[in-house]
């Protein structure tokens, strides 16, 4: 089973791990906490699930079906609604229980036209994408001189006279990292450009795409709530062209965006359960999101996550008996424009007891590190998960897990979360582009994810471990 891909990935991990050097632990460091014991019976099942995950075929089939039968799934669109129906049929066929859709209203947004070209000193097309919530340009487009800033602070510091009447170009590059930390830093310009440029009188924003590739694909993404001026991203290749021209003098660009806001759009979450045999009210939540941007097919973002958690749960559902706790799948709608699906789930299920939650939303490359966000008293359980995941090449992380957007509300409600942290080194080459297709998924690494989620979910659901979750207050007894 030790493939070249996994071996290379393991090498990448050990190289990357050198940066934050593992501290040789003084006194009561978490590393010295012994793992909670796992019975021989549970260990046998974990071993079986791991091997089955590494040979799983359903995960890849699920994402292939989703991207071919449905394709792109913009939040609030008819395509997203079709994806919910597809998911319900797929989950019922796989014999999950409690399979249903929970709809919620969203402010919808879509684009109809996104075009740009340099008009002087040369003439050529720019590959651009309207960013989510961008308003339209005037019909026929707008033409203005480009003013370039290397990052948001320099835009913030610029005098109004440098910006007024111009198209602001934020040229910041994104750093490639294994742990996706480069994204957090780079993504601020999507909403930051219009927020800072509009009050200074800019006519539009065009940012270098938030991505790590050098290709001629623009990366989509949300520009935030109340976007005051037309805002687009451009492909890294086109940003290079602008850079070259700007070295020699003024550059004028024509930009035409046509977008529509639909205040009455509808989205929805899809739920499916494996009902716990002893503690059905204690929920182990696995989440991913169904919506996607619409230039690509939403294969790595987040068809892969849908496939990984569903295939992992399928393996557990096929065991001779269900685990003691309920395992729930949340396939959320409307993650991309701001996590509205996760918020809706958190509101609708605030009275339920979520003992732990995890999310898969960083593509399909292998899980390399396991982080928790547990109560101090629960760290022996973190050690037990680490031990169970170690044969998959997963290294121990820290106790500062973030969880992710789809489980953000559940976490705020008091649920401990974990990160089965994926190798994000190449994720942002494809993320939110026309090139987010099935070809960006490595089936072998996807299977490693299926195995990791199956092992994690089973161990969490078969145990009676308390990770420090807040138990919701019992509903007041009615008289
Ligand atoms: Zn995503």
C-alpha cells in the first residue's frame, strides 16, 4: 500500500516539520500524555476500516458523479438545488437514515458577463472573474487608468488623488504553504480592495488572483458583503503582463462586469445519519459543502470533501453493527459566500448534543497532520486518535484546531473540533478556477482521506469519551 505518492508526501511532511521544530517537552507537555486505552475489539475494527478506506472506490465515484451529473453549483442557484436532490438520492441509496434537506434563504448573486482588456499601450484581453457580490459596471463597461499597489496597507496609506477615477490593482502574491496559511493572508485583498478603494473614489478593483499558480485562470471568490464598486480578480499571467507594462508608463483597461443580486434566493443543507446503537442523541458531526464557484466543477472545492466524508461513513454504515453514537453527515449549502449553510445548521440544531465535529474542505490531497481543540482533560483521547491515524502517515499536531467554516457555528455552540489537516501545497493552484475539475484529484490520496475519516469517526462514535463539549440546556418541560 506504501505508494510513491504517500512516500513523497511523507518526505514533504518531514521537510515542512522542520520550520516549527518539535519542542523537546519540559514537564507536563501534551506529548507526555498517554493515549486513552482502546479495546482490542475496537482496534480490530479500526484496522479493518483503515484497510477498507485505502481500497475504497466509492469516494472517487461520488465526486465523479457530482461533477459530471451536476457540475458547478453556485450558492442559491438551480444547480445547487439539483445537487441537493442528487445528494439525497445518493445517501438514501447508501442506506443512511434521517436523509433530508433543510432549506434556508440567502441573498443570491450571479454573474452574466466578466470581460476585461488592456486598451493602451497595447491591446489584449485579460482573463478575469467577477468576485462574489460585485456590482455591475455601467452597461458597456468602464475604462480607466490602472493604479497598482503591492498590498492593502499601501492602498490604505495612498492619498485620494492617487486613486480617484482609477481602477485599483492589488498585485499581492500568495505564498505556497503545506498548511494553507498562505491563503489566510492573501485572501484579505478580495474584500479589502473595494472596502479601501471605494471611499477614495476608485471606479473599480482588479486584484491579482488569490492563488499559487502561474496559469491563465482567474480565481473566483467572495468580495464580502456590501461591495460598493465593481470588483474582479485577474489571472496571475495577466497580472504579470500589467506589471511589465506599468514599468514603462500608464496603462488603461476596459472592464465590463454584469452581475445580478437575488435577495430571495434559497439554499439548503443535506443531512444524513448513521443512528447510534446506544447513544443516538450524541452526535459525531462530519461536514463538507455542496455549493461551489461556477467557472470550474467544484471537484476539489468541495466535491472531494463530500466524497471523503460520505465514503468514510459508508464504510462504517456497512459494519455488522452501528457505533454507539450517531455519526451525522452535513453537506452544507452556501459555504462559499460566507458560511451561511453552517450558520443555518448551527441555529436549527442548537439544542442537539454534538460531541465532536470535523470538516473536509481542502481538496483531496492526503491528511498529514491531526489537530484537536479539546478540553485539557480530554488530551489522552487526542493521543488515542493520533495513535489510530499514525499508520496512515498522519503526524500529531496541536490543540489549536480551527475546524472550518461549515462547523463554525457548531463549534461556537460549544462542540470540540478536530482538523484532519490536508496537504494544501497544490490546492490553491486550482482553487476557485475553471481548472477545478476531476483531474485535480489524485484517487490514491483521496482514499487515504477516506481511511483517515473512517478511523476518526468510528473511534469517536464507538467511545464514550468526553472531549469537553457543552451539553445544550435541556428544553424547559412544558406544563
Ligand atoms: Zn470550500
